């Protein structure tokens, strides 16, 4: 098929690695760096630098996109293990989808767009009922 196909595969796999890393580590910076290193290493080990670069970009998009979902689920009472298990299943499905031509390119964009939408729709922090007690 050509290198464009393998670049798309690594972009989708990188996004899935980013989603899984955020689910396991919860800290955005740690998860993003770890996911980028793993995706880049896979790209260099199996293919060449364009695939590694696509994997790194996909991993960063996946980590940033999944972070609002993980933090929101944990803030609303979800367990770390349950959230990690559900996102691990989603990551495996994402890896499978990455092998469909063109879907690998769309996967990091979709995860990032979903994460940004969740982040924008998150409620602002407020003082709660303590503001009413000032009277």
C-alpha cells in the first residue's frame, strides 16, 4: 500500500497508547510523555522516522483527548480500576480501527476533538453553598 498506510496505522496506535497511558497514570504530562516515547519507539523499531513522528503526534493527541474523560469520571465517583479497564478496552478497539485505511489518521483527531469538547462543557468550580452562609 505504501508508507501513507503505515503512517496512519502508527497515528491510530499512538492515539490508543495515549488513551491507555492517561487511564493508567492519570497525570497528563507523565502519561503524554510516556505514550509519546512508547509510540516513537514502536515507529522506529518497526518502520522509519515518519511513522515514529505520526505515532508521537497520535499519542499526544490521544493523551490530551482522554484526559478530560478520565478526570471527569474520577471526579464524579468512578473508580480508577473501572475507568482504566473501560479505556483499555477502548484502546484495543482503537488499535484495531487503526488498521483500516484513513481511519488511523482520523482517530487522533477524533479523540482530541472529543476531549476538547468535554473540557469545554465541564462545569466551572465554584464555592458551592459556602457563599450563601455569608449573610
